[in-house]
C-alpha cells in the first residue's frame, strides 16, 4: 500500500548546500570552452563564410560549420531543421536561415573569452529573403518558407460532429469571439548548458539538462550518423524545463564537437553555457495563436453547437507543433459534451521563433477560448458560471467532440463543485459573496492606490488535459529494480531514465519503489537519467512521468520480488509498461480515441483592478485539482503553486515582443516574469483524490493542469470587476487602461 506522505525531496540537501552539480557546473580536467554563433537572420541565404580571422585568434582549437555535420537535419517528428546553417552541407536546404536563432558555427577554444572573440570575427555574407512575420501573410502561400512542405500550413486537423444547422437552430443565444494568445518564454532558472566528451567506452557522451534522454540520444546519433549505442546521454541536476528542454538546444552541437575533436586526436571535453539572452533567443516558446469561435446554447444553458478555427504560429520549424496543435484542437471546446462541432485547426509556418512544448502544450490556449466563451454565455443568459458548467461538463458515458467517451474515472463535475464550495461560490443560483473589504495595494510601488479607483471581482474556470502521449503516438516506460541482500532485503536500486526537471519526480519514484517492494524509503537507491544504465522512459512531459513511471515500477517490482522469492540474489526485475492504445484523428471527421486518461482541474480567482493605472492584484486563487492519489502532498502543493504563478505571468505580465521574425526584448529586464510582490497573495491548493482506474495506486498526472484555467478565470474576474471582457492577454496595465477607457470606464 502506498501512503500519502510528504517525505523530503531526495535532491534537497545537495541543492540547499550547493553540492549538487547542474550541467553548467561540471568542470572536468583539461576542459575546452565552446560558443555557438547564431545566424541573426530570420530569413536569408548564406552566400559565403570566412572563418580565417576567427581561426587566428590565440587559443582557438576548432571552428565547426555545416560541412562538418554528417547528417545535417533533425527535429522531433519532422527533421526539418539544420544542425548548422551554411555551405557545403549534404542537406540541400541548409544554406538558408529561417529563424534568427539558427546555428551557423561552433567555436571551440581554450577559454570562453577566446571563443567569444573568435565568434565575433567570423564574416558571413547573406542574401536577404522576404521575412514572413505573420500567420495572415504565411497563409497566402506566396512564398513557401520550407519548400519541401509545399505549403506554409505545416499541419491541419478537423472535427465534424453532428449537424451544425440543427445545432444553431436549437440555440437561443449565440456568442462569437476572437481570442489572441501570446508567446510565453520558459524562463527556467538554468539556461541551456552542457558538456560533451568521449567516454571510456568510446561513446559520444553529452551531459546536459533535458526531458527525454533516449530521444536526445536518438537525435544526436542520427545527426552524427552513429549507431545509438555509440551515443550516451546523462542528465545531471536540471534547473527547470516546462517543455523548453524537450527539443534540441546544445545536445547535437556538443556531441558533434566531441566527435570531431576526437577524430583530430583531441580527447578533451567541451562545455557550452548559454547566457540568458542566448537562451531567450535560442529556444522555442509557447505558441502564439488566434482562435475564431462561435458557441450556441439554449436558455437553460445547454450547449447546442460550437465552431472554431485555430491559427497557431509554429514558427520556422516544426518542433512539437503537430502534437501541441492536436491538444489545442481537442481542448478548444473545453471539458464539455457538445452535440454539434465543426473545428478546423492549423499550424502555420512563419519566420518567427519556433513554437513548441510548454506546460499544458496547447491546453492553455484552448482553455482560454473555451472558458471565456462559457463565462460569456453564463453572463448573457443570467446563469451562474458554476451552474452552466455543471449542465455541460463531461461525465461517465459522455462523448467527446471526437465521438468517443473519455476513459472511466471522469471527475470534472466533482472538481467544479469542490472548487466552487471552497471559494464560497453558490452552486445553485447566480449569487456569491465577496469576502472582506476592498483590497488596498500599491499598483505603483512607490504610491498608494486611490481607493476610489479599485474594483473587485471574481471569476471561475475549469479544464481537463491528457496524461501521456496522445493520438496514436507510441507510448511506453521502462524500469529496472534490483533487490540486494542475503536473507533480508537490505537495499533496493531503481534504474530509470525519467528526468526530474525540478518537480520532484525522483522523490515520488523512490516512494513508489518502497511501496511496491515493501521496504522503507531510506532503503531505496536511485540510478537515474543515464542512457547507459536505463531503458527508455519516454519524455518528462504531458503530465505523464509519475503515472507512467509508477506503472513501470510496479511491474519491475513484481518481477524482482518473484526473483527474490526464487532466491535469485541480487534479484533483478525489468518491466516495460505499455498503456492502453490511443488513435490519431480521422482526417475527415476527427473521430478517434485520443488519450488513455485525463486530469481535471478548476480554479476560482478573487482580484482587484485599479481602473486608473490598469494594475491587477490577485488576492486569492482556489485551485481544486484531482490528483487521483496524493503520493507526496507537499510536492503537489508546490506544483499547484508553481503552475499558478507561471500562469499568472502568462495572463498578466509576460509580453514577448516579436516583429519581423526578431525577438525585441530578449532580457529578463524587459521580459517581465512574476516576482515575489507580483504573485497572488493566497493560493489555496485543494487536493482531490478520485482514483484513476489505471493509474499507479490510482494516481493521475497533475503538474500541468493548474496552469490551464487561470487566465480565463482572471479575465472573468476582471469582467466582474469592470464590466469589460478582454479577449487578449497578457493584461498589462497599458492594455487594461486603454480597453477600459475605450468602454468609458474611468474613475
């Protein structure tokens, strides 16, 4: 039996004392230093490159360019991006930079100073090409950014369910909306960094922070034209990821550096550490998107029809855009049973920064449109936003818009009811009470707010999201457990590739191993995130790792205990867990079984708007999250609070400015993320435990879910306070004041 227990994090002592090494801290003997030269060209063809002056800088050991890459193309799913843009490559498309963050050279030197100086001396002649900086321009297909695709539409999904004419005819009210969703920068604590070398078995080895060690290995091996067993990936401590370290950053270039140096008889490790500016310029973002949607409902609040068109900016390369679009496409109709649906979703190639995975991948954008539409319907019909949700949420036996029922264990209604009750919201009726007096806060830090300009409001929203890979993607997770001892179990070793990116996964693994084997937690040792010692765990993404790892651990423990009973000492058990299968969207109707399980969440927000300055102060967020089984409640609270703060930034502050393919504010002094004075005063974590029928000990994945409904809940609360709907985020003070003044809202 697995008991809920907030045991201390296994990585806490090392991180608190500073003993833990992150990839940028690893400093082996005889270390060389690397720098990456970005193209700084959103769209241009390389005519020539001259590295002579750079090579003459004292201390420069090597400069690698496109001609040095064995297979110059990579990507998760679609290998459409050159490792290095340049001349002399086997890739006929590698001479064109399609994004300002494209890499063109790796400079390796005795010191960072020498590498940086040499980088500045590389001379490149570019032929400028037209920059496609908007989705509207890209959709004209007058210039195809990636000619081999044949169109700037990278991917399209569609859903056709029911009869739309009947749906609109049955509606007593129709609400239309156009929603604009912004980019978001991951802003993890640890910028990209890593070390590449040849290990004692001749393997190209890269120590780096990532989210899927075996996928990293596959991509490095592919680009270096090596068998996978000749490549090794090791994850040391990882200072945050949130999807931003799922795609390649330095993995391939570090492997390439180690390989090419070794071939030249130089067997020295190479380390590259990106600055914050390089990190912001050089990795993907949450996709910007526009949603055009229309919802119909009866006077009683039953949804009759939903149509939507999603335009999602995939940027210059595919990255995980097809997967993100798949989730967006499913979630743009919310966690509701909708009889008639017509949805078209497009991922569109531009010369902007690539979009990719980011906590909730596609879910936050879809939830913003769906939940704001639901709140507008409630307001227009004079219904409680709680009641209208309970009339429509998915329940056992409901059909999704893809015409199949969700897996058993649906708790959406219970989650909404629990959130409303904890927030003091009336479930039956349209009334709710505002607790306490008008909030006072300094909207400008040096000045007190004008009490007469403050308006208080509340809002609520809910969401659901897949746990695990979706739409037919192969899914599995491996674990190996060793039981050591003579007559009694003295210690248990787990070998597992699952990455702990700061969320505490390895601590949860340890707890699950202890429960599965029947020992105390302190007898469990971990050998983690090394492709040389572990089987493939899949990615730490999609809220899947605890769920998938837990099931693999249970299987490995069972096998190890059988060996122990048979007196095989040490007893070794290996298990590859494969969950129930999923299905891709049908090309015409969208019909499919998209996911094998889901997580469910609802959030209520209480806030104050200063209508003079446009500042918004969030006093309280109530987050009800069904986790199935709370393995480590303190870590769950940390995930809820962290997701709320991150979503708070998305909703209110974080404004990445991209024009003509260039990021104009690649510094944290210009791209503002929440500080301690910005975050909600209270985050009330309501941990619910409705067991997932196929989750390990009933557990569900949960780390992404609290992000999804916060922005629409905040928008609903701002409407409650001011009477004005905002269809675009972030709600920066300037945007809020301008919109309020447009509607004549002044103090």
